[in-house]
C-alpha cells in the first residue's frame, strides 16, 4: 500500500470511529482481499430486529460513504442477506437492490464482491 493510501486509510478509520458512536446500526469493517485493490471491506451492517425498517442501516451507510469519499477510499462488500424473513430482515433480492441504490456494483470478474468507488 502506498504511503498516501495508508495515511488516507488511517484518517478514514479515525473519522469512522468518531461517527459510528452515534449510530444505531452495527457495522464491522476490514481490509479487502489484496486482489481487489485498496479500500475498506464492509463485513456487516445490521440492526436489531426491533429497530429494522427505521433507516438505521441507511444512516450508517450514508455516514460510511461520506467518510470514504472524503478520504478517497473505495468500499467493498459481499451482499449476503442474513436472517431472511425474520424480524423484518431483507431478502437477498431486496438487499442487492438496496446496495445498488447506494452506488455499489459487482466487481468485474467476481460478482460475489461488490464495490462502490469513492467519489
């Protein structure tokens, strides 16, 4: 990883750690596989059953995308619906549609991983 990218990632993590304290959704982040390039991998975005459907996941994603854009960080994820049909959890189709609205698209040559390029 180039020095500038490392510094941007450190700044991203600092800003994200501040922002996530005010969010109701749980978000887990990691580094993407090296073959995907530099960026941040979103392992999980979830809300408790009673809080689903109230926009907490969207609020968390918006905060994450804003900070990623500020630091020129690409976001990666593998859309996988957990708990489909239970406590208002999204189906796989609805989840993929939600990620598309957020600007994510499948990575070329690997449709299991999606990316949102920084803007």
